[in-house]
């Protein structure tokens, strides 16, 4: 039997480091697999008596949504081979506990699923849960999501799923909450990809890069590109996302751009933000996996594909796309007559788009003495258009992996009985925190005949 020894109370001792490293190496892959984008790692804080109690923490990036205590229990229990083995460790599943949660009283898996519907305009009726618009959209959204989850994840979806809607730049932001009775682990990337894969069955034009499952989304760059179509008249109906004209034109533009980037494995989708006059200008976003391209490459690809637009009955203004639009210079001449010797200069200011108009003022006199003044340096205002592009990149969070007074820490006592091996157990805690590192501190694992460990967790309240 492995019992606590004084050397385990000293974090600098070889015994402490050996046991701590073994536990961290065993537990890190389990939680990183289900939370690859925001899990930082397991930290062993200390050991104490009984047989060996482990005080450990799970670290998450700030602003992430850590799993619920039930998810930590699920994560560890789902990794056990033959019901007890975790690598060379032996764990008794019945002893895995976080707060009051064990395998016998797991809470339902709660999913907050959010996304943006591109082809539907937000209206105030969508915030009134009693309105026909609200109830119709909620029914459609919930029926679709429940069907996807039942067929691709688990049949035991609980009743009373809900959805709510808000305004996202005139588009409709959806937040749905669905609960599932399952022993399956909350694999957020798997669930996110499952929903993305089934967007075509939703009946809506859903922006794939906007889909999140409990905060897990696709890391992407949204590259803003404005495209002008010549010889096309703007229709006021294009101001409404719900109009037939908007939907038809949006589909045409989207299909052409999808075809252009179809062979790029990093391409995700095209978003149509709006249409505006002049002849028709489409303000779009080309979405790619984060860090895989930039705006200049996207623009050049579109210019090189002008024929693809032509084949779809669009006349692409490539000069507008590249920002090199030019117009013919205009010369304005103003003449002033006077009866005295000298000259009078009337200055004319001209505003031109992308090119400057030359203003010339000429003055003559009615007598023999004639003075002619020509001004070529008139007041010229040049209006050039620039596009501000914001590229979303994923930044690494600032992580402090130390026990300091600045960290928000919740301690909970959890226990796992471990036998016949160097073992680990799960400790879970709840902590709602907005520190740079979200940290949950837990204690205690009973160890028999080996070293033991614990995993710990915290939960952040999911937004409704």
C-alpha cells in the first residue's frame, strides 16, 4: 500500500515531482482532447495524508467556458479501459466524484448552441416570445438542432429546449439551449463540427463560422471585400435581407465566390453583409481558417477569376476591387473681364473621385494692356476610398501557472479510491472567474498500492 510520506509535503523533493509529473501526464491528454482550444493543463499543487490526498488544479484560458463538474466525471470515466484501467493506473469508477456529482447522479449534458442566420432580417417581433414570428422560428430552429443531435450524438434529448433571438447587424443571432441525458463526454469540437456538417438541412442560410457550442467555435479570419458590379441598377428592395431580390442576388454572389475558392482547403464560406448603390456594390466577407491567407491574396484571386463572374452574368469592376479606379481629368475654365489693367483670379474647387480635376482661371482686360493669369494650382480635393480590414486571429492567452493571490481559486474536496497501480482520479470544482487563467483547485485522492491523482474542474454559468 502506498501511504503518504513527509517527502510528499515538500514540492521540491524528488518523490513529489515524480508523483506530480505522473499524474499531470496522465490527466492532461484526457481534458485536452475534449477542450483543445482553451484547456491549458493540470497542475498538482500538493499532497497530504489520507492515504495520499492530491490538491490539483485545471487551468483554462480566460473568457473560456469550462465544463460542468459532471463533464469532468464523464471525461475521466469514459477513458477507463475495461471499466477501471487508465494506462497503467487502476481506478474505481464509483469513487470518481466532484462536489456531490458521481456517475450515479450525473447532471444532464447542457448545450448552449449559438449561430447567425444570414438570410433573415431581425425584427422586434423576435424578442416577443408570444409573437407568431418568435414561435415559428423557435420551433424550426429547435426541431432542426434536436434532429441533428439525436442522429449524430445521443437519442436522449430532453424536452423543453429553448431558443432566443437578438439583432446581429440586421441578421438574426440565435442562442439555443438543449439538454441531453447521456454518459457521453461533452466533446465540444465534435458537436460543433456535427452542426456545421448539417447546416444544409436547416432550411436557413447559417454562417458556419458563427456556430459555437458552449463557447467552442472555429478559429477563422473574416476578410472584408467590397465588389462592384457594373451595368447593374440598384433596387431599393436590396436593403432588406428578407426580400426576394436580396436573397436571389445574395445566392448568386455566394455561389460564384464559393466556386472560385472551392479548391482551397482553408476556405470556409462567404458572408454577404449588404448591398448598396453604385451600380451595385456587395460588401462581403471571405472566411478562411485563421492565419492561412490575407486580403491581398483574396482580392487577386477574385480579379483573376473575372471570367467566372462573367459566366454568371456579372460584370465585375476589377479596378474598384483593387482600388485603382480612374476617371478622365476635367478642366474647368473661368473667365473674368475688367476695365482696368491687372487680373482677377476666380478660384474654383473641384472634388473628383480618385483623380484630380485641373481648375484654370483666366482673366483679361478690355484695354490694350492685357494681363492673363492662369492658375493650375487650384484647390483640389481628392476622395479616395480605403477599406479597413480587421482580420481575426487567435491569440494565446496570458497564463499564470502559479499559486498566487491574484488567481481566483475554488477549493473542493473530492475523493477517488485507487488500487493496484499508479493512479489518478477526478476532482471537480465549480468556479466562475474572469482572471487571465481560470483555475479550479481541488483536493484529495485516496491511493492504495501506488501513486494517485486527481483531475479538477470548474464551471462557468452558461449564458441563457
